[in-house]
């Protein structure tokens, strides 16, 4: 079976990389972002929190466009966590309406940029009109061969792992799988991100030093980059700055740096 062609970097993307002294091969293939700071952005300006969420849509648009320019393969955005249901009903209602509005308004742009849309998270509990617009957009973009845009909605890493374990246990009970053959690869096939690569780079805005129950299985070897910039102020240059930081790191995946001598006992 022939795999889909990888997204390609645009001429503008090449020029932007050159300005940062970067080459395409140094970029992460999959970037995930914890979009934090909408409420603080609004409060610092004496505005309702919902205005910060609305402003954050501009940042979503900016990073999607930049991701396409740079030829990123995947971009995963943490939109709504399972814990966010604890927020005031008015704010939640606004967030869901904003999400639906984004799906409708950005549909043509996603098609033009050949973006494929996916969603991870529990569908149970989401309004039918939101799910309808998501399914419509996902179906329309299914044949696109550009960047995959994955939206994590009503998502929690622990919930995802528990749901996967529950289904795995059912399949083992029903004789569909041999428990002795369960390994990491099989377990990963039960997660919502099946078919997607693990993130190479996880960006968190607004300066908090935690992963907030996001992609707990998938970020085992992911590089982390935290910025003080609040999400509504995050733009294409911020994404490039994060990619430049990633390019300067050496990923060892638990091994030794390339070209280093074997460690002696006591040297980690």
C-alpha cells in the first residue's frame, strides 16, 4: 500500500527558515501545543475571559498557516480538556460555540491549504451541532494530503489510556487478542491517536511548567518548550522560535549522544 505524500515546505517557508539559520531537516515532524493563557490575556486588559478565547482563534489560524508553510506533518492543539467542564457554564457554552464557528468559517481555508482534520477525545457530552460540523469538515478534508490538524476536544490523557485499557481487556476476554502478545505497539493502536506519530515537540504557552494531562502516553520522548507568551499573543515567529530551539537539541531516546564513548558504570 502506497503511503500518502508528505507535506512539502513552501518557498516562503524556506525563506523564513533561512532567516533563522535553519534547514527543513531540522524541523520537528509533529508539533503539539497546550494553548494556555486566554483568560489571563483578557483579565490583564480588564476584559471578560471569553474575549481571550476569541482572540486565541487568531493564534490558531496563525500556527496552522505557519505549519503549512513549514511543511509540518502534524499539528495537535489542546482545545478542551475533560477537566475544563468544571468551568462556569457560560464560558463553556461560549467555547463550544467558538469551536463550532471555527469549523464552519475555516473549512474553506483548510481545504485550500490541503489540511486534514482529525479530533481526539470523547465525543460523549459534546453538543450534536458541534459534532455535526466537525464530522462534515473531517469528511471534506479526508482526501487532503497536507498537514494533519488534530484537535483535542473533551480530551484527557488518563481518560484516553483508561478507555484503551478497557477496550483491550474486553478484546482479550472475548478471545480477539492474546494477552501474552500485548506490547506497546498493540496498546498504542487502541489510543485515539492511532495512525499518527508521537509529537517531536510539545509547546506550552503562558509559562506553566506542567503537561496538564495532555498526550501522556505519546509524549514519553517528546522535547518540551515553554514560553511566557500568552496564547492570544502567540504567532508564527513564536512557532519558529520553538522549532529553532528544537533544532538545537539532540534527542537520545534514552541512549547516548551520537559519537560518544560507551559509559562506564556510574556514568548515566
